[in-house]
C-alpha cells in the first residue's frame, strides 16, 4: 500500500494589552513552525517508521496517531499560510491584493508541478503537494471572509462534501466514463497520472474532503492569536471536534444496527471495530456500502473523519502556540522541531528524495524505527544549521524567486 506537506511567515505584530505575545523577535508565530515541524516528523513516521501493529505499545500508538492526521495538520496550516500570504489580519486590497493573489497562484502551480515530479519516483509515498496546490486555488476566492464566515463555510463543507465525494466515487466505480475523461485530460497525459479525476475523486487526498481542512485553517488565521483567550478557544473547539468526530463514529458503529458488519464488508482489511480512529480498518472500501460513512479512520474521507482530524489539528496547533508563547524553556527545547517547520517544504521534499535514493521502502519493520530516528535527526540537524545562516529554506527560496514577477501585476 502506498503511504501518506507549507511555508509561511506571520507578520510582526505588537501584543495586545494584557495578552501574551506568541511571536518571535522576527515576527514569526513560532508555534506555527513547531506545528509544521511536528507534521513533518509525523510524515516521516508514516513513510519510514514501523507499522503500528508491529511496534505495539506507546510507539505503535504514536505511529497510528501520525497516520492521516499529520497530513491533516499540514492542510490546516496551509489554510493559515494562505491567509498570511494574502494579508493578515486584514486582507490586502487594490494592487497589493492582486499581487498577493498572483503570488499564491504561482506558488500553487509550483507545488502542483513539484508534487507530480515527486509522485513519479518509485516510492510508496502518497505525495500531497499537487493536491495542496489545487486547494490553494480553490480556497483563494474566500480569503476575504472573516473568521466566523470561514468557520461556517468549513463546517458546511465538512458536512456536505464527503457525501458528494462518496457519490462521485460510486459513479466512478459504476461506469466507464472516468476512463474517457482521463483519456482526454491534458493533465493526465502530461503527468502520467489520473489527472482531474484523481485529484477530485480517486486520489489519496481528494479535494472535496480536504477542502474543509484548508478552510478551517483560514478561519483560525483570522483570529488574533496574540490573545491567550483566542488560543484557548482554538484548543477547546479542537477538542470538541475530536470528541464529536471520533466519539460520534464509535457510537454510530456500536449503536446503529448492522454498522459494524457493514464496515467489515466494506473494509479491505476485514476488520471494523477500530474504524472510529485507526487505519487498521483500511481506506479503500468496497463500493455500494454506505455504512462506511460512519467510519472516522484517517483517509476514510468521511464527515466524521474530517471533523475528528480537524479537531486534532486544532488541538496540536493550540498546544504549540501555548508552549512556545508562554515558556522560554519549551521554546528552546523544541527549537530543532521548529527549525524543521520553518523550512517545511524543503524538509518534506528532502525526505521523499531520500526515500527514493536510499530505497527505504522495503526496510523490515525491525529497521524502520531506527530509520525514522535517523531521518528525524538528519532533518533537525540540517534545519538548525541552515536557519542559523539563512532566512528561507532552499526550496522556499526557489519559490520566493518564482513569485517575484507578481510584483509586476498592476
């Protein structure tokens, strides 16, 4: 099975009266970098680390927790980055706004192209960058909305779009029209992929069920996160969403007559009971079995999964903001992880290239945990050294240069 990436700098801002500043002396929201770093390391765990069932215990639980939820955290932070790029706290207007939109579109094109290049490697990594770039384009028209409006749109998208995706997948499985569409799709011909059908329906990160994550991140970015109360609110809402998503799935699976049997029939692993949170249930169900919509496992693409995973991402973000904003000691201890997060694109691409070059995809489980630690240590060491001398990571600098022509927009 193929397995399961966003730079952005928050503007400098003075703390509000009575509030605790969560920004560094350079104006970065350090908690964002820490959250990105955790997402990167979570990706490493999924792509290089051992199978949860092999590791067992606390290590197995951590490996399971990283599955799907690391990518979700990236998507939520992508929404945050989109707001930063287009103006935070107030969106840019006039020529500045058009230039910001141009930079976003250039970044999106770069990420799409880079994603397809990485996907051509002979690895088991399900590269998120192409989906990520298209999500930027889809969410860009909404960047002027406020936090409440974006939150409402995100909630509506989480409720509706996974059901739309389910119906689309049923339609794809039930007819030959997708092959005809793909045969005429220039994106599919150029990239050798499933093209638009893959991006929207059949891929690992289908756009309908991943758009809510971007929108949720945009809503959070509209808040004044220099205020402790706002950060606490993000954490509380995140916790509630996690309980609703995972708890709701557990209740549905155990209380709805025939639900467990239906999920077991839909699952490609023959199991159902861990479907409320674990990837052990699988994520490529048989078609025509609506009981799958009660699952909240990572990559199940259901409403309950979207809600639960969004909740986890918000809790992690809130904890990172509090940890780095209120404790100098914690900020120092987490510096290596934050450094990885500050060059997240480079760290993500680097690990995919390393997996290709080192051919780690066939490692036995006994060697997977040491390999994960080596990958994590190498990323943190490189990030610490690089950020000591440079403001941007190597690929972040390339992307910055590519966006310079946006200054010509009138």
